[in-house]
C-alpha cells in the first residue's frame, strides 16, 4: 500500500502538483508501523509528511483527504470523503507477522532490495502479489541489468523521447499501470529502431516514477 502511495505521489509531482501524504493507522502507533516504515525506506518509498490515527489524519494534513488507499476488503475509517483505491495484499513467504514478513523479504532480496519494488510493480496494484523466490530473483537481475544498460547508454549522445513512446509512458502512469510501463521499457530496450539516446532519456523519465535508481551506476567503473 505504501508503494502505491509513493507511485501516486511521484506521478502527481511530475505534473508539478503538491502532494501531502499521511500514514493513517488504527489506534496508537505500534511496532508494526515502525517495521512497515523501515521496509518502505529500503524500497525507496518517500516517507509520509505525517503519521496519525485514522480519525486524526485530515487534521494532520490540514484539510480533507482526496485519495484513500486501503487494503482490499477494508474501508477508510472516520466517514471521510474522497476517492477510495483498494490495494491487493503482498504475500511474503511463511512469516507469521507483518514485522517478520518485512524482515524476511528484505533479507531474501539483498543486496538489491529495489528488486522487491520492481516485483511488486509487476503485479496490478489491485491484485494480490505472490512474491516467490523466482520472481524476486528475476526482478533483482532486471534492475541490475537496466542499471548497467543506462551506464553504457550514458556514454552516447542523448536523444529526445519519441512522441509515441512518451504518450504511451504517460498514459500508463496516469492509470497507475506499472505493468504496462515496465513492458514498454522491456520492449524499448530491445527495439533496434529507437536510438540509444532516446532509450536512455525514456528510462530516466520512467524511473522518476518507478523509483528503481536506474542511474546509480552512471559514471562508475565497470568491469
């Protein structure tokens, strides 16, 4: 759920909209909330500007909430107005608690925890995500591969994104369709008809929302 909030915020900010987020929870803060936020930080999720109980969330933001993100089957508490977006659950192995699940997932995804982020974005946000060992391994390899590609492409002349690609990417992000955006990148990387410089700019643009730190290896020594 925190990932979807991060993607929504990044998409809005790319349009120069001001975005304020609040992590709302039932009752007083708990160790579970702390575990969630620690895992979120490892996944490149921007921290909320406020943390509050569900009833106090509007006051924490200084006004009504426009979008509520809730677990599938749940409802926003406090009778607040606004768009309700339901987010599917992520199944993380055999851990028996949220705290253990977060720790287990991060441990299984070292040294590249952003592979978890990619794995989650490979599933529609309103569907449950089964994070298997194979899926996590494949996602981690993809992130590493894309970073190496961008480091290589950065050494060549840049080119603007083709209009059709820019429109497809924007439409995907407007619908929060990360699967479509990721498919676009995978196909683009293999498209010999698109100049390398245009691929580079497209990947950089998409990563402003995807948050995979794909430019991390630019300028770094390579084997």
